[in-house]
């Protein structure tokens, strides 16, 4: 019995330092929070496990405020991670809807739900963002004109893909307007050009380049006779370290996506937006780079990422699907950009398109340059998580946990009573032995001993173990 306190204290310390069992990681659903009537709503779902990202069979539902079913779909397993799919909204629905994803994990029902606002003007609520340092954001320096007569009316350099990824090729597009101009580019820091001099030409001059670090600055020079600089401006190039470089082309209504990443290209997730609304969720491989559905006429934004958690390093590109009623691809693109004029200001390339100063044979170059600055930002998506502790089995586990704690406490009471009885019997036996001595002197009082309070210590230990079992979820 003398070593009992040490043994019990050691057990208590080990239990205190131990961790509770890993909690069940939640089932997650990602989708838009603002959509327009009569459109598709893109969705992704996944379940995190110790081994990675799981894709359990999942049904996605769209319901109104009364709980009535609007539409439903069975989500498909992604070629990269998790599941993907979309649900459709009726033309006449407005207000608040609820996206619900339901699945079964380890025999337990799990679901994730969040509300969606359905508004006719949902396309204008576009708030992109990307986490970068101030030295990695596109910054256009002031135009310095040395010879006004020889200088072009425009000298507008832009990165076509929105940002350069270090060690991957990107393209600088320089808009010089209607005057034939020679353009030279000079690296100030962190840039290697494949060509440094182009022209004379009108419209757009395109320079392939490589960014070598996390910061890149160049100077763009317009040249006059005998290569004399007649105008120039400095530019800080947008840089996304470790990102994806994406581009897309259109054949009718079919869209082909191409991408590059460091270490070689593999399967990617492609999120397709109309305005700011996420409409489709796809996954593609380099062998099958075509979107599986044709896109309706208009401007579409594509975000390409390598996994579910790399939105900040996604590659962004835009495609324009023309139609006979809406006009040419150039006109559709210009109207879409000028619709944001109140927030971003008038775009000189968009104004040139509206004025008819961009020829149709430069459509692809104009669209790539027009959306270049808009390709830098990324649309962040809302994600909700439904932990498995919130499912139908959580209440039963809570009751079992309380029952287990009560059993631990009851065992502690029994052990403490046994120790107390043993202590009382030992004291009574000691008094009998002392009284049996034939001595005139009274028997000495028993020396104080910690073992007299062992029963109380053991009861306290079991009470603490029961409390730890409740707080750390051992049961």
C-alpha cells in the first residue's frame, strides 16, 4: 500500500498528458453565396481523413425557405480531389435558397448546409482578391513623354495571364494604338526576355519573358528614328510564386484549357464563373483538356488550381463566346469590362474597341490584354463544414461518455471505501495490541501517517480521471 499513491499519481500524469482520440474531421461543402435566377450553381464537396481527401457518394440538393426541393444532383468524383457538380436554378426563383449536401461516412449520416442569395444582379458583385506582397502586384508607372510628336498615343503594358509564375513563361502585351511603333523592353530586376525589341507595328506587341524571382520590374520604351527613346514607363509585374499559368481557347462554344506548373502538368480543378457566380466545377487532365459542356454566349472566367486548397495560387483566364445577337467577341468583352467602369475606371483598350480602333484580326490579342489585370485576382468561395459529432450518433456517444464517467467515479468510491475500512481495522488492531501490554504507562498515541488519508487521495484521483474522460473524450 505504500507505493499505491505513487502508482496512481503516475497513471494520472500519463492520462493527463495523453491526447484524446482524433475527432472525426468534418464533411465540407464549397459553393457560391450569391447567384442569379435561371443559372447553374457550381459545387465541390470532400471529407478529410488521416490518409487525405475522401470522396464519399454525395447528393446535393437546392431547397427553398420552406424546405421544398428545387433541384437535386448526384455529385461526381473529381479527377483530383473530392467531388464536383452543379445544380440548376429555375428562371422565376428569387430570394433565399439553401444548398444541402448529404452523405454517409463510417455508417453515420453527415450533411452540410448553407444559405444562398438569389438575385437578378448577382453578376455585378465581383470582389476578387489574392494574398501577395506589395512587391508582387501589378503597378503601372507614369508615362514619360520625351518627344510628343514621335511618341505613340498609347503605351499600355499588361501581363496577359494576370500574373507571372517564376521560372514559367509568361507574355507581356503592349498596346501602342493606331500608330506604328517600335517597342523595346529593359529588365530592371528579376526578368529575362526572349525578345527585347519588336515592331514597328500597330495595336499589340507581345513579348515572351521569364520572371526569375519573387519581384520583377521592367521599363517599356517607345522608340523613334535611330532607336531614340520617345516615351517610356516603368512597370512592376504581378508575380505569384508557385502558381499555375493558365490559358484557354474557343472553338465555337467548346473551350480548351491549357496550363503549366512547376514540375510538369498534371490533373487540375477548373472552376468556371460567369461574372462572379460560380457556375461549373470540372476537373481536367492534359490528355483531355476540353470542358465537358459547351458554354453559353458571354464572358466566362476560368480559375485553374492543382488541389482544393490552393485558390491563392490558381491560374486565371477569360474566354468570350460570341453570338449573332450579342455581337462579336470583341464587343462582348469590351461591354463586360466597361460595366465595371464605375469601380475600376475606364479601360483604354475597351474604349478603343468601342471606338472601332482595334481590327478584328487582333481579337485574341485584344481579349488577352483586356482581361490581363482582371486575371490577377481570384474569387474566394464560401465553405461550410458539418462535423460528424453533429450527426445522429453524437447524442448516443455523449450519453455513453457520461455513463463511463459515472462508472469510473463509482469504482473510485468502492476502492476508497475499501481502503478506509482497511485503515480503520488496522487502527483498531493496533489499539488492541497496545492495550494488551501490562504497563503502568498509558499507550503512546499512534504517529501520524499519510496512509491514513490514502482513501481520500484515491477518491480524488478517480474523480479527476472521470473529469478528464469527459473533457478529452476518451469514450
